């Protein structure tokens, strides 16, 4: 089989360069971008404002690079978890989360993950590869519910800033007027705190940032998230403080509550001390127990006490509704299962 490069996922300037190389007019680049990111075409031949010969040249060298999901699981609460094909026969997960006034798609940025967080199924799966900008965006473009999507979060499989170039390219395509034209206020990128990537993201993009915090104590945080050894929490917070982010751009901290581990009064006190002066919000998250991992979720009474204690310290705090628990929507279980199934077949 002849391997062809993909058009989907290229930026306007890359498409302009490409059409010039094919001997076509430069403005075809913008027209192709609009076909790719603003329409629902499934073939190059549907780009009807390009000449027939240009379409033939494109077909010769390129694939569109748009793929339907291969599997879906639907939760009792309406959350859906899709399995999208990626290169080399791998899969990534995408969650569709409908709510009363909005619908969010949670997309993956890598196949698996290198970061090895103790509480995460994807972390247990290990790293299999980077997603291209096209593979990242195809999770939105080929989502059956695409036209209902109001918000995009990069909180699926992988650490976005460990795939920085492709993630930044995908954000440019999502927000550009020649691309999906989404407001950056509708997009949140989540990181466990890769400081160099975080800096570049804060400089180059206007999208919101979510940082996985999970414990205000460095040693405890390192135990949950080994990356803390390289990028300690105080340096992450200093980096955020060094940017003048204004009120338009939201900084949130994700905090999964684990029973008898990070849900005590001393955690609340230390969080309040550390976050003092940062205009932010803490999102508390109920832990979904994962097979083979000993961590347990905090009970409801403790969670509510923790939430109220943070609020009483003046910290804006929300308790995220648990969505898709029955289909493991918060971790890489579906793709891990698919990987294991394939390995068994081989
Ligand atoms: Fe990777 Fe995120 Fe899982 Fe950590 S929580 S292992 S960064 S996918």
C-alpha cells in the first residue's frame, strides 16, 4: 500500500506551500483549509472550487486524513467514549460529555503516556506514540456529535505539553478564522506541569490552562505524579505567577480526592497558602477506582467538607460531577483493552 501524507491537520501556511509546490495558485491553500475545517467533506473530489487537475494532483499525493471512530461505549448518564484509530494500528480515546447547556469533547494528545501517574490507567499503559495535529483534531471533526460541541478540553490520553508542537498546531487550527474558528475561551489544555511547554503555551495561545495539582505537598505529589521530581509544584506556580494572564484567561487546578491521602485539613491549609495571589479555581474530582490500583476515592462527606473548607478560605472551588463512571470515561481503559485484545490475537 502506498503511504500518502495527510491534508487534515495542516495549517494554512503549510497548505499554501504545498499547493505552490504542485504548481497551483497560492489562494487554493486557504480554500483547502476551509474545506478541511469548515465543511463535512469526506473526499478531496468534493473540494469543488479547485480545478479538476488540482484535485487530481492532490489525490495522487495526499489522503484527506479523516477517520470515523471504530467503537463507542455509552454511559447511563449520556457520556460516550469513542475509540479513534491512530497510526500503526493504535487507538486513542475521546469522551463526549453532554450537559444541559453545553457539550464538551475531551480529546487525547498522545497514544498512551510516558508520565506514569499512579492513579491513571493511561499511565499504566505506557507510551506508544505522538498524535499528529490531524489525529488530535480528527477526534472533534469525526465525532458524530460534532455540531453540538461547545467546548474542547485536552484532558484525554497523554500529556499535551509532551507533544507540544502538534498540540500548538492543533490549537491554531481550532481557533483560526480559516480553521474551526472556535473561541479560545472554549478550549482548555490540561497539564501535569511540564514547565517549558507550559511557558510556550502561555506565550503563544490564549486558551485556558488546567494544571493537575492533586497534593500541595511536594513529596506526596511526586509519589502520585513522578514528573514532580523534575518540575516541582513551587516552580510551576512561580511560572504561572510570572505571566500577566488577566481575568479573561482561566487558570484552574485539578484535584482528585483520594481517601486518607490528600483530603485532610492540612491539605486545605497548604493549598490556601500556596495559591494565595493566583486568580484561579480548584476543580475537585471524585476518583474512579481503577482495577489493580490500590488508591481509593474519598467518601462523599469528606469531599463536601473539603470543598467547603477551600471555599471558606476564599478559593473558588467546584466539585466536578462524575461522568461516565460506568464506562471508565476518565481513563485509558477502553484503548488498553483494545490493545490487549489485539496483542492476544497476534
Ligand atoms: Fe499521562 Fe495524564 Fe495519565 Fe498522568 S494523568 S499518566 S499525564 S494521561
